[in-house]
């Protein structure tokens, strides 16, 4: 997901905001849900992230240190962070049978450039 405030000329970068976790055990479970290992995901990371179809992994070619999902503009504009965290936890439970404590859910933002 790209989020840009205003017009930026001659820019080859995009910013992103995702909700997810830095918990290593949970990242391993998310990788397993995509039938991959963390090492396989790290090999696929390009420009700091890899989208495994519903789960975005953040890291580099040597490690994965965050996993989550992007936020829609509607969620960012209208929902408090506590509700967004609960929805993320519910989504992981329903789609992948992964229990994520809300206390382990955080926001991550960054910029990817080519």
C-alpha cells in the first residue's frame, strides 16, 4: 500500500504503513501459514519487504523482523488503533488459526525506493 501526502516529483520511493508483530514465534507461524520458512522469505525480500499474499514481511536478505498487513485509508482515517489491532488479531485467527496477543501488535512504517 502506498501512502503519499501531496505531490512528489521525481520520486521513485513509496511509503507504507502496516500493522503486525515483531514477535519471532509469531513471525515463524505466519511464515508457516504461507508454507515458507523465514529463510525462504528473506531470500524473496526486495526493497525491504515481501508480500506473501495477505501477509507482508519486512526485513532484508538475511532476516525477517516484522510481519503484518497493510492498512486501508478507511481504517487509518476512521478507526482507533485499538480496534485496528483487534481486527488484525481476529483476521490472523480466522484465516490462519494463529493467536496473536493484542499486546504484541504494533504499527510499522517505512519507505521503499527503487
